[in-house]
């Protein structure tokens, strides 16, 4: 399989989007946010070009404005994106004059070959590194630019798979490089902050195992043709919504509605109305139960008689064990191990931290997926799409 971090991340975000994009090869226009990110990246590449001198800040800004004017971003949005882009570039220039850095490559393409011993195949992991510097003779720094607003935690950066892949790519490209002397950085242009981390040489094998595990999961989905949609806030920027099972009903034109479409609209309204009433009834029943219990306590009665039925109250007991005391009593008898059982929540939390080989064994031998259908009402108002 030929893949990339972007493709693997898309699969994680939404398997259905991955299928549309990577397998079905359905082309969609770039979002204005994606176009904006590309323009800023191109401007930063130009900023560090040297022919023979670095361009001035004004030349960088002029280049950005020119490319923005030619971009598919709508005219009513160009002023807003123009101001945001130039503010990012000015802030970056002020903190990072290009002549202060030893940049050896920008928009650097790479390919990493991964040997898959599970099925005796080879995979290719491709990507582009925004910038590679050499702060010293023995050190490399990989820098990835981000135009998003949210600044992540250091823990996120320390565990980021994208940076781990770049770490792997540098060591594959230049085998003489000491893996412990590669700095990995995410530069958040909106905030003007660079977050850096490192990976040890021992992390290389772990990175390969993580990528292979993701590839295996995708291969299994391809065999079963099982790529479910995964609705989230990211759907707001997805161009596949009109054909996605999670959204396409919203896009169906009502003027072309069949009798079945008209009937399901009525069924939907009835279902939602009954669901709402059910929730209101549950709340009302709980309030009435409280009043009934108060009355029973005051009158010292355990049954109330209505016109049709009787309400009867009984005391129910549920056993709670003091685990430390139970262990102290049962362990000398050799019976403690018999009552121990796995904590599924803890097991789920532990699973992602286990070595790849251990996770694979659990997936093959100890994990059974139970599938069932559930209808859930989301209390969100979604505006119909523009015609």
C-alpha cells in the first residue's frame, strides 16, 4: 500500500471520507481554509528562498497578496483571509528573520519503505516536510507549519504521529544521522509559537509498528468494504457531505421527493415527537415519585391506592463488598483469584499503550465485536444546505 500521514489521519477522522478520497478517488474542490493554508505555506517557502539574497518582507507580502487574488477563495472572503495571512507572515518574520537560520530544504518530499513481515509485502509512506534546518553540524530540525488557531499541549506534541513519521523519514534519508539529535517542531503561525520535541532511536521501531497497525486496519476494512461515517465538527469543512450517508438526506431535493420520501418525513417527525415526550415523561415520573415517597414517609404507609391501580413501595438491597476485607479473608483460603474479573474500562484504556504485537494478539484472539443498531436523537439544529 502507498499511503501518507494525511491519508492515515483522514482514516482516523472518518473512515468514510478515507474511502471517498483514497479508494474511490472522488475529487472535490479544496475548502477555503485549505487554500489559505497552501498560500501561507507557499509564502513561507518563498521567504526562505535565496536568489542570491532573501526576499524582503514586503516582497513576501506582495507575493501572498498576488496569489490570494488569483485563488478560488470567494471575493467576499479574500479581505478577511488576506489580513489574517499577512498578520501571520509579519509576526513570523519578526521572530524568524530568514538569514538567522541554516535552512537546507523546504517543501521536502520523502518516501519511506516499510517491510511488512505479517504478509511479506512492502508499503510506501510518502509525505512533504515543510522545512528542514541544521542548527549545528550534528543536529537536524524538522519544522511543520500550522495555520490552525488551537495551540496543543506539550503532551500532544510529544506523542504526535506526524512528527514521529518525519523523524523516521530523516533517519531513512540520511542514515548517518543520530536519531537522538533530530529536533521535531510544530510552528503555530496564528499564535506565533513553536512547540518542539524529540524522539529516541528506540522510537523508530515503535513508529513503524504504529503505521503498520493502521495499514492492517485499513486493509481489513477494504476486504469487508466497511467504512462507516464518523460525524464530528470536522464535517463542517468536508466536501463529501452531499454524498455521505451521515449527511446526504439533508441534501436531497424535496421537490423530487418520492412517496417513500414523503412518508419517512412524517415518520421522522412522529419519532422525534414521541422521543421528546418519552424524555419529558421520564422526568415527570421522577418528580412524581419524589412526591409520592415524601407522602409515604409522612403518613407512614407503604402502599397508595389509585382509581385503577396500586402503588407499592418496597426496600431493595444491593450487595456492596469491602474488597480489602474480602481479600484478607479469601486469600489465605486460596480463593481470591477465583473472584477476580477483568475491568473492561481499564482494559480499553490500557489497550492503546500496549506493544503492537500484543495489541495484534488481542485483536486476533481476545476481541469480539458485537454490532447492534441504535437510534440516537441529536439535539442540534442543522441549517439546510444552500441551493
